[in-house]
C-alpha cells in the first residue's frame, strides 16, 4: 500500500504532464474525472463490506504528579499528615518525610 502511494506521487505528475502536453486540458481533466468517478463507484459498491475494527478500550493516561497535601507544598509536613496516606496501599503518591 505504501509502495503504491509512493509510485503514484512519482508517476502521477509525469503521467499528467505527458497527457497535458500531448492531448491538452480536455483529456487531462477528462481522465482525472473518469478516475475519480471509478473510485467513487467502487467505494459505493464495497461500502457494505467495510467494517470498523473492534479495538480494546484505551487506558487512562498515567498521573505524572500528585500532591500529597497542601502543607507539603509550603514545606510544613508533619508525620500525622502522612499517616492516612501510608495506610492506603493503592495510592500512587510517594511521600517522603523531611
């Protein structure tokens, strides 16, 4: 698929410039219009077979920083303040005593 995209980016301008130089604008735009119509009809035909893939749910982003307490921000932390946090094993907060 990627190779076809690269090839079309290389050969597309060469093809269009050759048709434009040889046959003029009517053929250039006519061939481009015909290719677009064929693509649109083809998409309408196979549209019923297209299906959205079932993807697993995306997990929430990780928390980068949690503040354990407002007093810790001011540099006034006490041992009693961290006691409830140390009892919870499911907390992602890592608190250190000063």
